[in-house]
C-alpha cells in the first residue's frame, strides 16, 4: 500500500450554471504513485517533477 507523504488536500469550490445556481465540488490534487528507496509513496505531480530535476 502506498503511503501519502504529500500534505495536499482537496480544494472546495462551486460549479456555476448559466442560471447562477451553485453546487459544491472538489478539486483533488494530482497524486501519483512513485517508488522511493523501495517504498511506494503518493506524491503530487509537481513534487515528482521537482525531484527529477
């Protein structure tokens, strides 16, 4: 099982229709499964990009 080491949480926002009705939605972080030192971890795509650079 992958361990989540990222502190990112979903953002909350509203979907807006043309009639300006609001319904709740979530923007989830882009978590990717990577292997670091033989352990499977969940990190964001941005963090993975920084590690490879």
